């Protein structure tokens, strides 16, 4: 099997990288951090699965995001060209295999790779410097054994298996050990007498546990009543919060109702309107006299301005009469702008907290009853799940106790059960004396026939007695107690089967509850996404923070209304501003705001009135007297109207028509108050703020959670007490402890057998290594010598096994032990032995050889010879060598072998 090419879509530093391999020897070259080891790990991951995460393991997930995985193409001698594809985010990281028109899964990949496993890939077909480093740490004897194991099995796994058997044996028993199992059981056997004494004391505690159980049950009843009461209070608070906008409206209307709910008397209304008409007439008459005065005005230094004022006086005064309206309008614009900004800041805080947006605002899709129902379902399932898990543990404990009881029962009645298993042996043991008696009877009878009469009857009598004894043995009855023992044994088996059935049902209930929880979580995630709830992705958030959703939606609507009103107010202000444009030629109002223009026009009017007053001395006495009388009449009208203006809260006579109309319209407020009172009846018993309700809600929620936790704790305590009580009931008497003593003795015997088995397995592995060594070692050493000669440039001529140890002979005839070799030469020997093993496999070699910088201790000549070995071996076997050694590149090029260069920085930028 050979690797044709790989396509790295995303793995470590590589993205969208394709590498094509030759079917012989090749070198993948790149500097440090160029990604050579990443390519090796990618091949391993595609074939055997992605590496699991760990603190000491490198993470190959692409840091820039994107797909994690890629594709690999194989040439298989049986299946032909095979494409293997594996992506972490697809099919749970399982492989997809394409073989012609056939598409398979992980099972097909395993079948194609068989017998290659991840362990064989790492230990036999991969050459890494770390493997050499591990061998360098061994002493002489360990190094000899490891070299022989490498040559015989391709790796040192068999030695590790032997060491594992040895460790398992020591885990069971050590001469001076404390923790091994057999040592522990021996100590437990000695402590059994103390356990019997404690059992007697536990029986005295039974009454105390029963009393505590009754008290706990009563506490659960009381706590559940508290939970129900808290839930009712919390439901009332939720209802108050949900209706709080209506309550605020009622309170606002109710507070302002005393101001706006003014019943206007019809006669007083007509009187006010009459006074308004009279005042209006006097004002018009005053204006007529002023005009006549204007006509008589003599020349003045500001006569042009004064004449402008006289021409525009009516317009100016009409404009100035709206000063209060304009000031109020500007104040409202400022207040609304500040309100919009404050609301926007509050919205921003909520958006940052929950991930909301004004474009896709959250929707309050759920009703209060739904949340309460879901919450109760979660709590109910949680309690039920805990109870089922406790039941599961209880059933497991009961099964273990029942199994122990059954084993003790079988141990006590061991003779009965051994009789069934040894049926043939027991029947043979009975048949032997029967056959002997029958044979003796036949001999006596034959002898009685053959001998003379004095002895004949004696022999015949003895033969008859022997026959009767044989017949008695044949028809000897068995003990009737065996049937009773077997009946009890079958009853215990039936009880055990019943417990196992209950255990299976409990597991099913737990799985169903967990599935319901998962479905609920999926529903919550779906609703969160569909209703734009952002980070509010938990049921607790929906219950405890739904007011924030309402507040956010209210802020959006409020801001929209404020912005609309702002646009209208700004439009009105612009209209007032445009009305002052006719004064631009005479007053310095260019570039001024509306408030400044009002002030300038007002000052101008005051100055012109002073001019009017100074010119008044030239006016005839009649005109002055008329003006005085008009002003006095205006004052009387104002005095007559003052009580009514005060009563109906009207600032000026000019406002009478508008106020009368407003009072008429506000009569509908009372109807709205009655409607709100009907809707809110019984919900609010006192005046309370929304913050107080939220605080009370959080307090009740915390109290409810604490009460539910207390119920859960009491239920666990109840289960614990009930379990202890049931355990004491089912625990049996001191006889069961005596049975346990027999059980421990049986376990000690079983552990002793296991310990012997591990020791025997350890010896068998060594015998197997020895056998394999005898069969394979000659051929192995023959191939190893050839490769070792090549690697050492004919410096060593032979590798021999003398007295179980490898000896190396130089061209000069001088011999060396392995431990006497230099580090570089030992590395060459290990390389030769491993290649010798692979060479012996021939066509059975199932995978290319992967080499990752396996020549740390090599000088120039050694590297050259190693490159020749790779070239030679690559004629029959695919070799993929990874290296950052520039010198090795030159040797590959010298031998005309393929070199694939990885440009680290460039490729990293491209990836």
C-alpha cells in the first residue's frame, strides 16, 4: 500500500496545501517550523482519527478558522485507488472513503488498512528521534533485550507487554506490600472480627434512623407548603409587573385628574366668553387710537425705525404675545432631545448586556403561565432525575449485595453445586465399589459351582451377600436437603433478575428525562434565535429579566414617539423662525436662534414704546383721555374676570377659548380612569413602584430557589435514611458476615490464581520471544549485517549473538559489545535492525515507512550512507522522509531522489 498524495484543507499551519508523493524514496525538506511534523500528523489523523485534546498535546485546529481536515489518496494492492476524506466538523470527525463508485465509512477504512493499526503505524512504520532517545536511556541488559525485540517483532511492544504482566502481578501481591489487592484482602480478613462488632452496634442505631426518617418526611411536607406559598406570592408579583404600564397610566391620570377634571359652569363659561369679547374690543380700540397717534408723530432721530415699528406693530405684538408659547416649545424640544439621549443610553446598556439591536428588537413571545409551567417542569424533572439516579445507585448496591449473598450462599453450600459439576466423577466413584462387589459376587458363585460341597454353600452365600450389597449401592437414595438448597438458590436468582429488570427500567427513565431536558434546551435556543433574544438564552433569564424586554420595547416606542414629536416641534420652531425673517432689514437677528430673536424683537418693541410715550405729549388731550379710559376699562374687565380665570386655571383672557375647548375634551379622562380601575381591580393593594416590585420579585425568586433546594436536600436526606434503613433491614444477621468471611477467603484464592496467571504469562512472553528469536534471528542478523555494512561504509563486517548478547565485529576482526559503541554507531545498528525486520516482511509490509529526522548523531559520511540505504530500500518500499537537514538534501539530489521542499514562511503566509 502506498500514499499517492494528500490535500490539506486545514490542519495546523497548513491550509489548502497539496503534496504528491512518489512510489519510492523521497525527502520532504523544510526548515524548522516549516510544517514537516504537521504533514506527518495530518497523515496519521486522516487514517486513524483526529488527535484528542490535552494539556501536553499540540493542537492542530487552524487558528484562522475554517475547515479542519483534508483528503488522502492511497494505492492498495487489492482495492486499487482509494480516497480517504476526514473533516472534524462533518460526520463527527468520522472518515468517508471513496473507492470507485463505492462510498464507505470508518468501518471500510479499517478493513482497507487491516492489519495496519495506529499502534503499528507509530511503532513499526515510523522512525523518530524520540525512539532512539528512549533506547539511549537503557542500561546494557535492557538495551540488548530491546534490540532483540526490535528485530523479532519490529518494535519493543512485547517487552512492554511482559513488563505489564509483571506490574499486574505486583499490583496483586507484594511480599512487603500494603496497597496490592491480595495484601488488602488479607488485611480485610483480619479486620472481619471488628466489623462483626460494629454490626452489632449498627443494629442499635436502627431506631434512631427510623425516627430521623419520620422527622425528615414531615419537614419535606412543611417545606413543600412553603414552596407553594412562595410561588403564589411570586405569581402575584409577576401579574403586578405585567400590568404595571396600566397601573402607571392609572396613577398618572389619577394624580392629574384633580387638575384637569374641571367641570365648567355654563353661565360662568358664557360670562368668561363675554368678558373675553369685551376685552378684545377694547384692545382693538386701543390699537385704533395708537394708529391715530402715529399719524401725528413728528420727526425723530429714529423716526425710520419708529415708522417701521408702527407699520409692523400688530405683527410684532402678535409675535411677542407668543413668547410664552415659544419659550415652552423650546424647553420641550430641549427636554425631548435629552430624553431621547437618555433613553438611547439605557437602550445601549441593554443592547450590550443582551446583544439586542433596534433593527431586530426582542419579542416578548411567551406568557407568564408558560414560563411557570416550563419552570415547574424543569424542577420536577430535576427532582425526578435525582430520585431516579439515587434509585439507580440503590439498585446497583442491592444487586451487588444480592450477588455477594448468592456467592456466599454458593460458598456455604459448595458441596451441593460441586456435585452437579462433578457428576461424571461422582458416578465413577460410586461405580468402582459397585463393580468390585459385583465381580467378587461372580467369583464366589463360580467358585461355589466348581469346588466340592463343604465349601460350595459358603462361597455361594458370600456371593449372594456381595450381590445384595452391590444392588444396595445402586439404589442408595440421595439427600433430600439438596432440593431445598437448589430451590433457595433459584429464588435468589429470581430476585437478582427482578433487580436487574428494575435497574434497566430506571436507566430508561433517566435517558427519557435527559432527552426531555435536551429537547427543552433546543426549544429555548430556537426561540432565542427566532425572537432575537440574543444572550437571553436561558429560562431563568426569561423569567427574571422579561421586564427588561418590556423596558427595551417601551424605550424604542418612546423614542420613536419623542423623535416624531421633536420633528413636529422643530418644524413649528422653524415656522416661528421664518416669521422673524421680515425683521432682518431692521433688526440684527441674522444667524441668531429663535430664543435670541425673540429677545431682540422684545427689546426693540420696548424701545419703540418709549418713543411712543415721548411723542405722546404732542397728542391732543381727548385722545389721551380716550386711551386712559380704555386702559381703565381693560383693567376692570381683567378684575371682573380674575376670579373665573383663577377658578378655571387660565393665565390670560386671550387663552379663554382654547381652555374652554380643552376642558371639554378632558371630560373623557374620567371614563378612562373607570376602565383602568376595572382592569386593575384586586391586583394592586397599595401604591408601589416598579423597582420595589422587581426587588420583591428577586427576593421571592431567591427564596423560592432556596426553598426548592431545601426540598431537594431533604429528599436526598430522606433517600439516604431510607436506603440506610432498608440496608439494615436487608443486611441480614451476623451469619451473613460469616458468609462474607468465606467469600473473602474465596477472593483471596481467586487473587492468588490471578497472580500466578500473570507470573506465568510473563514467563510465556519471554519464552515466545526466545522461540521467535531462535526461528527468525539468523535471517534477521543476515539482513541486518548487510544494512549495517552499508551504513558504516564496510567498517563492520558481522553481527553475532553470543551467549544471548549481540557482538559486532569490525573489518580488523576486533569485536565490540553494543554498549561499547558510540551513540552514532548505536543509532546505525538500531536503524539496520529495524530495516532488516521490514525487509523480512517482504510483501507483507502493509504501509510506507515514515522517517522524521532519525539521524541526530550522524556526521557527514553517516548521513551519506543513510541516504544510500533509503535509496536502496526505496526500490521495493515507499519511503517518506521528513528533514530540516540541508546536507541530507544534497545527498538525495546526488542520488537523484525526489526532494519536496516546504517553504515555511511563504507557505505560512499563503495558508
